[in-house]
C-alpha cells in the first residue's frame, strides 16, 4: 500500500517513486504523487530528508527537500 496524502480539497494522492535515465545517461530517482496507486511504483513512506508541500492553486502535493 502506497503512502496516501489527503490535500486541502479532500482529494487523496498516493506517493510513487522510480529511477529514470536522463539524456546524459545518468540515473536519477524521482518521486511523484498520483490520484491512483500504480503497481510496482508505490512507496510506503516519505523518503528521509523530504517533506510534503501543496501547490496553493491546484492542491497537488509534491516533495520538497527539508
């Protein structure tokens, strides 16, 4: 079960993460929230050193380094 966050509008978002390859060949871990849980990409908890913030206008949550 992925970590769930309910925003100020009452919508539930699930935390996901995956490793992507950039154009220069370097691998980087990315984190994102989605309205539905995606198989194999859900994270159980917030990564250490990050906190959840929300976009004021849309209410979309995102991770920000602490």
